[in-house]
């Protein structure tokens, strides 16, 4: 089965960019949506393979759909629910809804004037509207992911490839090299690289960052470049490194609050309307 990657036209002009969302804001919203998936996976004690699969499906979705039409919170919830089925470690719908309700309440609390006070979770009523609204959003999100991806939800995870490459390069004996590279692969899940590049390229980028930061020498002078062993192009590897390193940049409090405040499509649409008004004046 082929591994689906975004086309050049999808990369240059994503649906969200077409609707007026700046590229840097879209990247931040993608990263935040993936963080919520990761946090939900931890709270649900879900397997890493399901969480990683959900994050990759989440990124693919935004190459065919705009954030103006679907919220990152709803799609993240639907992606995790679908991925749990795909990886044969299903979770209860009610448990997932409870966890996302907690995450949403915590995000809302961080935006409130009382954000300095301790966060207290208010349990939802199973006979109230909130539960059924989240349940409907979950069902619709899962359906939309399947529909808009054409039921092509095949995902290849990079972890086995990483171990094989480290063995080929003789790095398995290096202290912390494996765990650091593994961490870069996990961080890369917050970026769209898994929908843009093949697994060998992403794994090579993780190894490059690891060896650079740990000062481990590898042959890097043409024609004896270590990444050529894995059929990975230097330009693509460097691009993946850029995506990963972008996650570690410092952010202002205003930037962080802007992203947290755009969890659903209504908030995104309001931001676009305010942006249009500012540009018109």
C-alpha cells in the first residue's frame, strides 16, 4: 500500500492559507492540536503507536480541509478515536470525551483573568448538552477524516527504521543517542513532516540533529555522506530539521494565548473577521 504524501500544490497553498490564515499561525495551531492529542493519550494511558498515528492523520487532514470549517480540538479528538481503532487498542468514547472536556476547560482557564488561581475541573453532566455536543463532534470528526482522506489511513511509524539506521551507523553504543533521536521523532509529530517526507528522510533528520548536538562525527563529505546510505536527500533532511527546530523557538505570551484561544472553528472565524476589519480600516 502506498504511503500518502501531500502534493506540491497542497503544500504551497493549504486550504487554511486559502481562507486567510497565515502559514505561521496554521503551523502553531497544528502543533497545539497535536499537543492536545498527546496529552489526551497520556491521560487515557493509550499506546504510543495510536497517539503517533492520530497525530499523523491530524496533519494530513489539514492539507485537504481548512481550519475555518473544523476545529483543531474536534479533529484531534476524532483522529485519536480513529487511530485507536486502527492500531487495535480502542478506547471508550465516554473516556475520550471526558479527557477532552478536561483539556478544553484547562485551556479556557488559562485564558481567563483568574488563570493564576489553581485549575479545578468541573465534571460535566451526562444528561447535559456538553456531553452530547462533544459526542456529536467526535462522531462527525471521525467521519470527516475518513471521508476527506478517501479512507486512505495507512501510516508508517519511524521507530523501527530508527533502530535499524542507528545499528548501521554504529550509534547504538553511544549513550543517550537513541533516546535523543527518538525524542526528535516524537517532537516531529507536532509538525507536518510526516505528511510531507518519507520515513527515511525524517529518521535521517533526527539522527542528524542528534549527532550535531552530541558532537558525534559521521562522514558528511561528498561522495561519502552517511545519509546517502538511506536514499535521503540533504535538502529534504535540512528542511525536516528546520520544522523540528521551529518548535523550540521562544514565543511571546500573546502568541501563546492566541493559539490557545482558537480551539474551535467559531474562534478561528472570529479571528478572521477581526483580521478583515483591521485590514479594511
